[in-house]
C-alpha cells in the first residue's frame, strides 16, 4: 500500500519466501489487533473520541509492536523493513487500506475505531507530506554546476564576445543562385529560402537563367538544435562544396578541390539544445573538359537515437546567427535521484572531465575569440600587452559573474601573462584556471559579489542554466539596478526576467523540461512488432518526435502559453509519412513537400494535446500491446505528482496469447485483481484504462478483439474526492483543471529550472506560485518568470547542505 504498510508485506515476501513472508505479516497484524482489542478502546464511538486519544493509542501500539522493525518515526531500520513509512494517500484511504487488508487472513478483525487509531498516528506523525516536511524540512543544497550548466555557461562565455542571438520564426536556409562559378553580385539570378536542402539538379539548370554547365549556390542560415547530444552532420554532394559551421570561419567540411568519387561527408559533433549554429555552404558546378557530373546536394543528420534523414525545415533558420560554441568534451552524468539534475559529486572522473573541458574552451578562446577581439579593438593601446590583458580581464569577470578585485586579477590574469610570452599559451593558462575555479563552478557561494551581480546571476542560472553574459544585463549590473533595497527593484527584476523569457536560450531548457515531464528520452529508440505495426520505424518515430516538439513549442510560445492546452488541443502536427500511418483519424493534408509538418485536426474527438500524442502513447506501451499500467503510472507520478511504490515483485504482464479473446483491459484486471496488487493498482488502472482507445503505436481504435473499448476510469484526489471518467475526453478535462495536476506541474517546473526542492523555499512560496499561475490563466511562460523572480529575490540561507563527494 502506498503508505508503505505495503512494504511490510513486500519485504516479508522477498526476504522469507512467499508463504513464510505472509505468515510473518499475519503474525504482526494479529499482535497489533490484540494490543488494540485488549485496551477496550474500541468501544468508544469515534465521534466522541478526541484526536489526541486516537494518536496516543496508535503511538502505543506502534511502540509495542512496530518500532523494533520499522524504527522510531517510521524511518525503517532493518533489512526486512528498511523503507520509511511515508506516502500521499489521504487519511481516509489509509484507514480504508488497513480495514481492507489488516490482518490479511481476516480483514474484518481490524475495522472502525481500531483501524482509525493506527492510521491516525502513522498519518499525523510521519506518513503525510505535512509530517514529512515537519520532521525533515528540505534544504537548499550547495551544488556545483551540472554538466548541462557547464555547457550552457561556456557557450554564453564564448557568445559574450560576439553579438547575442535572436529568436527566429522563419524556416529553411537562404539560397543565393549565381550564373557563374563564384560569388559575383552582378551574376546573382535568384534569392530564395529553401525549406530543406535535398536537390537533384541532374545536368539541368538549378533555376531559370543559370547555365547548367557552370553555377554557384551559396546557402546561409543557422541550424537549430532542440536536444543536447551527439549529432552526425551528413552531406551528400557530387560537386565541389565547402561547409562552415558554428564559427563563421570554421570549415567543417572542405571538398572545394573535389575528390574523385567521394560524395559523402560525415562529421560527428556534440551540440547543445536550444542553441543555433551558423551554417554557410558553397556549392559549385564548374566547367569541365570531360563529361559534366550530375549536380546533387543534400544536407542530412543523424540526431541522438535517430537514423539518417534530411534536416527538416523547423531545424533550419534563414538568418545567419553569430558564431557559437559547443563543448565537445563528454562530461559525467549528474545525479538525478531527486527527479532533476543536481551537481553534487566531485570525484576524479569529474575533475578530469573539467580539465579537458577547460582545455577545449581555451583552444577556442585562443584561436577564435582572441583574433575576433583584436579586430574589434585594433585601435586600443597594446602597451604591456594591454589588449590581451583587457580581453582576459573581461573573460574572467563574465566567468566569475563579478568584478575582479586586485588580488584576484593578479592571480588569474597578471601572473599568467608574466609566466609566458606566447599570447595563445597565456590564454590557455588563464582559461584553465578560470574554468577549474570554484568561483566558476559554484556560482551561488561568492559573497563578495554585489547584490546586483547576485540577482543577475540567479536570473541567468534559473532561465538559461548559464551566467550573465548579455551586454544589456551587464550594464544593468554596472548601474546597480538590482539592489533589493531600492524602490521598484522587484518590478525591474521581473521586467528583466520577462525580457529574458523571450530569448531563444529559454527554448532549449523548456523543451528539455517537457520531455522529462513526459518521461521521454529523445535518444532512446521505440520499437514495435513489424507484423502488427508495419511502417513504425526509426524514420516514423523521428517524425513523431518532431510533431511532439512542434506541439509543445506551439502551445508554450503562444501568447496565452496556456497549460490547459497541453490536454485540450484538438489537432496534431503531421507530414505525409505520419498521415499515411495515422491518417484515419486526421484531416487530409494540403499539397506540399513531404518533410514539412502541417496542422491536422482530428476528424473525430480523439486528439487531446500531448496526453494522447502518438509518441507519448507508443512510448507508454509494450512491443505488441498497449499498457494501461505504464500509462496510469505516468499520470499518477508525472502529471498528478503522487507517489507510488515499486511493485512487490518483478512484474511480467500476462501473455496475450494465453488469453486471446480478452482485451488488454480485461487481462490487466485479471492480473492485478489480488488485494496486494490493488493497494497501488486501484490508483493506476482507472487512469490508464481511460487511454485504452489508443493502441501500442498510438493509433485511435474503438474495438479490440471485436469487443468495444471500455475507456471509463476514475481517480481519488489527495482530498479524498472520487472522480469518474466516461472516456478520454473526461480524463483530459480533469487533467487540465485538477488542482493536484496544477501543483505537480508547478513543482516539476520549479525543480527543473532551479534544481532545488520547491519546499526548501518555504510553503508560502509554493502557495504564491499556485495563486499566480491561476490568476495568469495558467500561463506557463509567466510561471517561469515568477519562479525566476522568487529565486532572484529570495534571501539565500545562511547554511546549506552539501552534496556527496
């Protein structure tokens, strides 16, 4: 049972064998029963009995019969009963579970006031969320930067020396077509935006007015990456070509002097979610004395967990954004035991990785940032290496998120310049020290920084997982605009957070948050039985991922940014391949290319935002069949924020072939009907059953094995209110409007953006965010802004707990 009385049974079974375990559990419950009945306490009517008496009697029972196994305060202290007694069932549910299951052999022996006394003590003392907070108040932890925060911070430290990026809504790459073998403005025949680069011109002219025997195409723009990870950039070209990527001067692929017979080029890169990387491509068909080759060009990639495909339009931007940087060093994974990334451990592996990262960035600083800085400041005095000293000082102040005092400047700048005469070596020495410094790795511990520096740092860390690097924000710091004792300071901070919330860097962090909320790892492959689901392959799942990304992005970046639309949106994004597989329930597509996604409204009442998105439904399914249990667990834990214990023993679903005439719902009811299963499955199954109209691939169905689908279900709220669902539409409305879901979403967003527990900031902060969320019309962007304001203006605790080392 969710209160961990289920743990009593599960541990008994696992430690002593199935029947022996149940014997131990039965003996325990009988002893509790004897203690209760022997007191004569059960004779007094519940209504006449003070709550303190119930708790006192329950405490006596617990001390006499439970504490030796479960420990003082229900903390657990033996191998058999190691888990704490805690959960989030209501007191009524807790009492009902005891009435129904204790003792297991004769549940009717412990009912009424007797069961209430046990439940009351456990609930009030250490089981409930309020009791847990009272007994062990969460604390903000002292944490280093996570791996993702290191990547983002270094990317912004690099970006500081260029112009900031901007949010681009157009798609495709800009193409300039010349009737010549090189760039010649007088020979420019056409400029257009190409949605994708996948051309087979053959031996014909690429556009009207251009000689087929000699032409030049220059494509320019940027590549937008949704998720961090390892990408393989793949270019297929039969003609001379050169591709620059990231930095405008960085040549990623160079086939300018064409290699005979070589038409495929691959480069593997680590790229950061939410970032845009400049793309500049030169494609040339040259005059030849021999036979002219066919002109073909395609720009493809292999995204994390995917397969090779032409880069789709929504990942291409026609604007050539400023040079950018992506750390190529692989950092160790961070602790995610709390449900969000935390920078806790500092070990040899982490230290070695950070050394490699510092060297990686130092190389980029010496070869890319320093030459760019010299060009911009060529008129400045270079006496005593003045330009280099200014460059390193500016880098150090951004990296450390504060101005440098003389002692710090001497250690990190002057001493390093004095040590070597070579400028590039001096830069590498300096960046190594900066990035390995606790002042960079522990952004919230330096009390020497001004209050304006600290506020700006918390804003950037919360919204971007990064450091303050934008010149407008640094100017606000310089003017000391964020001092909290100034009139209107909070509103200035809120205005700055709102400005930052329109930055493209927020997009990457938001997309990561949604995929984690939906429990989908973009790099993992989803497979289905090819005989039952022909066409469900890697290309289809990549398109499904694009569709889900577009759905999330459309809802989040709309003016309303309405959380409720995550469950109420009645259309999907689809293309020809998706429409062919799922088209029975979706509107026909307009004419267009096969890659581009289009809005397609369902022609039946079958689409309910991300709740029923085919990627989500197929992810929460088995290889051959749907899984009401996986779907129910997802809704209980992720959407409603409730706790569930792992199953008592390894769970293997019943083979459908053993019951070929049963529906999935009937098989699940058959397997989980036992009382020991129902403790959790009475919460899980009714939610999962409400999604049974969607098969293992996420396609809508109304029958299974020639039987009508029963998608009715229900839920009991934290307050003990029973809610019934007739179908998925009822479930979607409930999820959009339910208070449990709202609070769970706020807590998940807070923990993802802040990487600290919401409760550690005080109960009043959570209630304030709930109120503001409702008043804003459930505006998700505004919620993130308010979270950033809370963190930026919250007094930091005098003491913080340290993570493991």
